[in-house]
């Protein structure tokens, strides 16, 4: 399980995290909902170790991650813009994290192909990423994220660039894979519908704090404030 405890971050005078805490159980997705600029990406970057927190703790399976460099955290991230290498083929992109970790070429390829088959891309393994559709690119990014067998998956609005039908398929596929692999995942989104579809728990962020957290059902039934209701899309 992932535990984020009292994490804090300011950029100059702007406080983007003012003591944020939540937990994510293995095999479950927690969605962090917040307006644009509310600090969602910064929160994920702190969990991944890409941005240093000013205070607080992050634990994964009971082990403190703070202080560990990103490459030793066993955390995979997916972004809106895919962040793939366009000139490499699908298989080499999916195998890249394994290669960077020193896994031999043949074994990395074998493992990448297995994950590509899981996301339905086995037939496109030799295709250059630049020649793929948006949905295929994002499935390649999903395969790459999972190929290294991460202990945590961080999703930074990964589906927002896709059209509605594709988005729905990828949301489902990602939720299924998180459940099957039994790892915790954090999805940040500004889309309440996506958050409710994918997540077991919602964390509503505003002003650097957690405005409310709970199951989608509980949070929708009783938003604690006007700001919370706005994030859920039920008030203006
Ligand atoms: P979100 O992902 O919710 O849109 P971000 O985490 O990207 O929000 O950004 C939150 C706030 O922190 C924004 O005001 C942004 O400009 C600021 N910010 C993010 N990263 C930096 C940085 N490296 N230096 C200064 N300000 C930053
Ligand atoms: Mg962001």
C-alpha cells in the first residue's frame, strides 16, 4: 500500500501542498481531483521523487521512499503526452525501462512483448511509435509503465488527449491491469467522471489541502463544501 503523510511543497510564496495525506491500497486506484494549477502534477512528482518535497513522508509497502532517488523507487508514470521515443519501435519503447535497469536485450524484449500482448499491441511491436494512432501510443506507454513491474503506478491525466471512445477503453484496460497486478495507483485528473469511473477512493484537492476524501459514492452524496461540489461538477 501507498501512504502519503503530511506532504508539503511551496514554490517561493506559492504553497501547492500544505500537508496532504492519503492512502492507496494494493490493487486499487485513488483519484486526486483538482482544478488546473492546484498542484496535482507536483504531488505525483514528489511521490515519484522527481520533485523534492519540503516535508512529509511517502511510504510504499511500509518502506520510506523519501531520500531514495527516482530510479530506486519502483514507480512508473504515465503522462498526457505519452513521453515515448518516436523514432524507436513499440517493443523498444516498452523495453526501455528494463534496458535502463541493466536487463539484457533478449530478456527485456521478451518481457516487453509479454506486456504488449496484455495491452493488445503484440501485432504492432515492430511498428515505429511515430506511425501509431494516439490510442496505440498511449497503450504503448501503458505497456512501458508496466514492463518494469513497478510497485506503484502514477497516472498524470493520461487519457485527456484521447477521444471519448478510446478514453473509455483505456480507462477500463488500465483499471483492470492495476487490479490484476495488485499494485496501488494514483490517477490525477480534473475530470470527475473519469475519477469516479476508475477510482475506489477520491481525494479532492484545493488550496494545497485535501478538501474531502472517500468513496465516489460518499463524496457525491455529501460534498463538504462549495469548492468540493465544484470539483465534482455539481455546482458552480
Ligand atoms: P496541476 O497539475 O494541478 O495543474 P501543477 O502541480 O503543475 O498543477 O502546478 C501547481 C502550481 O505550482 C502552479 O501554479 C505551477 O505554476 C506551480 N509550479 C509547478 N512546478 C513549478 C516549478 N518547478 N517552479 C515554480 N512553480 C511551479
Ligand atoms: Mg498537471
